């Protein structure tokens, strides 16, 4: 199973894997990036790849990786697929890393493929045009393989449909409310659309793998994915890292009835649309604590003074604090608030979980 999309592809993959597990299948799940440990990227029935296995696969694959000048993600994908074969999975759910057409995961021949909603992200690679991005995502379509999407924008759908037809596939629209009424293991109103695509993908499977209704109900309720409106006591972790994802987080925060006052600890990479992201989040919280994620590449760290001016200019009424040290930022936010949301990137959430002693 192959899942692409700008936002929600990780959640959709988690829902789908949980449905398939509830049907009694041995399921591999490949997602990226990780939060704390590289081993999170590849799991079988919820059990992550072990560090000795990573080392063994790396040694085995090193000669061909060097010969082909393979990228980090190409090597990661090869390790995951080899590990799935070695651990004897019945079916694998594979999340696209970036785009679709040229992504390393596009070597697979899936039983079904799906695309979540399309928005702007990774514009330096995929461009600023939604139709162009949609065509890249549709690059995972394969001849005769069910190809589904919950996208509702007519222009985006037309571009995706043309690209899919050029690859011998016909796009099928899925209602983003198909899973409304189900109890979902992942929280937030935006998860209904992700669960809907997962249900439709499961129903598109041929008979030997197709789950029944009981597996759908059980799997959707059992789905878990760290860092997606992930509540841990007074902390809420969310990996929103583009304006569309941040808008979804703000809606979830506003509708969740979280104890107030509410602070957000935010670190965003400088090449993201951080001004738009802060403007979307600020009205939902009482305090913004802007910081840096230690694991973020130094060249992509944002300028905190510039970020503070941008947050102030948004004029939401939220108090704005800048604190470059993440550990101090977390303590400061907790002193000020009953609930603290940590967001802005995978780096931010992973570093904060590590600092606070949480396992993903």
C-alpha cells in the first residue's frame, strides 16, 4: 500500500496499518522522518526495527549504496523493504517521503495507492503551483492499480487525474467524511479525512487482504502515531510544519477544550512559511514561546528576533517570548500555562520529547 500527500499521509498510513493488523495480517509500516530514534521509521506489527538490525542491513547494503551514490533516504527505504521481507510481513504500508513521482518509495508495485489533501510544502523541490504538486503526487499511480484521494479542490483533482491517466490509472474520489462517526485513535477534526482515505484504501484491496467492517472499527480506534495532536499530561505534541498543517492544529486546539492558560513552544525551520504559520496558531493560544530545535540543521534555523517581530505583527493578542534554549523554553512555558503545545517541525517535537523524557 502506497500513501502520498502534503499533510496527513503519516496518519492515513497509521490508520491503514491498524485496520490491516485488526484483520489479523502481519503488517509492515514505513514512515518518515523519525522523532527520537531512527528505528521508528520501520515497524512490523508495531515493533520497530532494532539497532543491531539497522547495523546489519547497513553493512550488507553498503557496497551497492556506495556504487550507486545512494542518498540517505534511498538507503533508508532499502533497509525498510529488506527488513519487511526478512520479518515476513503479509502486507506493507509505505508512506512517500517527498512528492511521489521521483520518491525512493516509488519502486514498489502496490495493491492500492492513495493521496491525502494537497497543499504547499517543500516548494524548493516541488514548486509553488498546487496543480504541479498534484501531478508529482500522482506519480505514484500504477496501471490498473486502485488510485484514491480525499482531495476536494477541483483544479487540483483535474491535474491529479490527468497525471494518473497518463500512467494508466483512474483516480477515485473518496468522501473526506466517509469515516465520520467512527471512534478514532488519533485526535483532531482533520483526522476524519485521513481515516476516510484509510478505510477506502482497505476496501480497495483484493479479497485475500480486504478487511471486514469489524477490522475497520477496531483498527481506526486502535491507531496511534506519536507527534500528531499527541497528548501527554499537560503537553500536546504536534509536528505541524507548514501553514496547512498549522491551521489544522489551531482548529484542533480550539475545539479540544484544553485547560487554560495555553502556551505554545514553537521552533520552525527558516525555509518554511513561518510567518503564515505563526499567524495561524497565535489566535488559538495565550502565549507563544519561540525557540530553536537543537537537532535542526544550523543553516535552516530561523532568526528568533525576526520571528518575534513577525509574531508581534500578527496582532493576535498572545504574549510573545523568545528563548533560544529549548529546555528553558519548555520550563518557561510550563510555568506560564496549564497546557503547553509543542510544534513547528519534527525536529522540535522530537527534541522536546527527548528533553522531557518521553518515548515516542
